[in-house]
């Protein structure tokens, strides 16, 4: 059975014309790792600020006049109403233009767009969150939701890896996640002399887990090859296809499926995704096709 994640917030909830950006002020820039920073935006119009909402896993189209726009996942808490955070890796003209901005500058925002992590459907289940590199920011709102509703879920494990210890993001939050009853397993591809933790890729962390597969849900985001092996390990442990969710980054241009740049099989990543169940993607993302 094909299962898609439903879009939680419609574009029309925020603006009458989804192609027109709403302007926001850059109020804070926080460095997370080399080449990665979180940019905190505050809508200039108080009415927009009050009305705006998103679900974990959705993204905005951020506009820098003269350079264009880029799809960026929202990495902040859904309950933080005064400002929204986008954790960005420098990877192209638009993101490099954003990196040159200063506090007080203006950014255009369209959105939110896309589907979200089905966290409301996971009540009573064990949740395994597997992220690599810049794949952690889209999952961070899920972690915030779990912390505030911890009694609603069973065992929760965060499996996170980066290239080096310096590339790990949100390191100052790990202790709070653990204090909330979330198991946090961290690994790096290449260690230095100061690193005392695990060395290896994220899918290898599954070898340290014992899980009740029928009652388990997996969320994963990161490099595509990592997600393929995460899905492979989850399936090897008999987690049902419909309980495994992946988030894809594609070349998204319009945000609502009209331009065709982000087509994936019969789906449009910006509209039907970026969060998909593996049951929906299996013909196009088959983990047996290594």
C-alpha cells in the first residue's frame, strides 16, 4: 500500500499569493559548525508573525534580492512564535549570499511548504531518529516536540553523525535531550586526538540497538547514501515500510509542484515531500539496488 505523509500547513494559510515573499528581519546569526549557521528571522509585519505556523519537517523558500531563493528546512521549535530559525550550509549562490548578510538585513520568506514528520501518529511508539550532517536541522523540531510531550512516546533514540567532531551541530543541546529521557548516540567519520566517542557511519549505530520492530518508527535525513543504509538497517530489523520516513532535498524552485524541478517518480518533493514514507518511495528508492 502506498502511504504518503500529508501536508500539514497549506501555503494559503500564510499568504494570499504563494509566489510573493513576506519580508523578515535577520535578528540573530549563530555559528553551528564550519560552514553551517542558524539564521533567526522575525517577520516585519506583526500580523504575519502572529499568523505564521509550521509543522516539523516543513521548509521555507528564502529570498535574497538580486540572488534568488533557496528551499531551507525550518530548524526551530514550532512553539517559538516571535522568530523562526533556518540552519544553513553554504552550498550555492543563494546560501553564500545569505552568509554575507548581517543582523538587521532583510530576507524574503515564502512558505511553509511540504509535508511534515508524522509525529502525531507516533504516540505510544518507539522512535529512532537517524541524521547525518546537515540532516539534523530538519529533525530538530521533532526532538523539541518529543521533549515537551515525552510521556506520549516510548523509547526515543537519536542517532547522529558528522564528518569530524568539529562538524557536529547543536552540541550544547545534547545534555538537555538526554535529561529529557532521549538516548543520544553520536559518531564521526574521522576522529582527532581529542575525540573519545564512536567512530564510524550512522547506520553502524543500529548494531548497538535492541528494538521492538512492530512498535518502532524511524525518521531519517542526511546524505542519500546514508539514508539508504539507514533504511536497509531498519528493514533488516523488520521495521515496517510504512513506519520508516525519509526527508529528501531536491532542486525545489516554486514550492508547490508547478515547475517540475523536484520531480521524484510520480511525486514532487516540494509538495508531496520532502518527508515521504518508505512505502511510497520503495519503487524509486529501493535499498536493495546498491
